């Protein structure tokens, strides 16, 4: 066996390879491995990783690829990140300021709920099935179970068994309901993050408007869209696609160019940009 690859290697914790990876979905494994590479591979505890890097990978200053990312589409990356965070296997620290780049790190400490349950269930008769069922509960929670502001969703072990189910705590009192409804669901800081993201990524590119001074009407629209898409990675992708698209940036002269007000005007515009409806289509060669 050649020793040439040994110096350029990344350590992967045994618990991931032995017990956790076999019960994860392909997209979840790919995300975990990419975070391993970007953290342990460079002797770091955490690293800034954009959604674009998860999907497409890193490039050098000269434009050459340093890696090819996870090989998974944007929607599957977002879903995997939500699920892994809910499982307690990763931690995310939302970025502030330019680019909104979020920092990620693995969370494999003994107090992690997933690690704790896996180490217990590995000694049961149907260990793999039990661990897989436990993982599915988190996925269902992310997909279907609404997480209320007071986080009343819990995963509960059935008494005397190794089976688990999701459970809601008792219905909040009238006073608690009024208290929850009176709190803004989207913070002013989150709204300002979207505005700062537009100003830092989009402003001044092509025909895109320069740095804007937001109105109350614009802030209200942003709050509505943040309820639908609270992820920093979603907005980072949308803004970068606005810059890259000749149509959205106004470089094609077919349109004046997108504005932040247009993006948040309704539930569809930003989603269409995110899904690539306005991406440049390469010219076909014969």
C-alpha cells in the first residue's frame, strides 16, 4: 500500500463510520463528510461553509476547483442540514455581515442526544433497526411536525421499550398563548441581515440597485418571506444567483434588473430564483 496518501488524509471519528453513517441518508452522510473534511482536515473545530460550497465546492483564486462539494442538490443539502442539526450531530453558527456565511462544526460529545442514544441502542438485539427508527423520528419532525415557538415537541421513549415517538407537551394556557403571539416571530436583526446580504452581495452589480435604505413596507415583506425561508443559505443562494444571472442583473438589457423589493414581493419570486428559473442557459454547440 502506498504511503503517499497518508499525509493528505482526514480523520473521521469511528462512531460515525461504525454506527451513524450506516443509518443516515446519502445526502446526510455527504454533508457530514464534507464538514469533517473542512474541519478535521484542516485541524479546525469549525469552519465557514456556504450553501454554494456544499453544492459546488471550493475554488482557488485562479478559478480551479479545490473540491467538488457534496454532489447533492440545494434542496437536499438544506434538508440534510436541518435534520442533522435536529439530531444534534452538527452545530451551526449563523454568520453576520458580509455574505452571511454560516460556521459549522460536528457535535459528537457524549451529551449529544444522538450520540447518547446510539451508544445505548448498539447493545440491543435489533440495534441497526432501532437506531434507524430513532433517526426517522427526527426526519419526520423536520418534515411534518410544526416546531412551535416554545419548542414543545419532544422525542419520548416508550416505557420499558426501545421504541420512541414524538410528543407535544400539554396545550399552553391562554396567558402563554397571548405571550407567544405578542412576540415577533422574525427579529429585526434577521430582517437587517437580509438587507445587509443584498447590499454586500448584489448592490452595484450590473444594473442591480446600489445600497438601499429600507422602508417599513420593505421590512414587512422581508418578515413574511423569512417566515417561509429563515435559512441564511437560502438568501445567500438567491442573492448570488441574481448577480450571476444576465437577466436578473440587467446585463442582458431585457430587464432593468431585480430588486430586493421584487424578490420579497410575493412567495414565488425568490423561490424561482433559488430553483434556477433565471439561470443562464449555456449556448448549445453543434
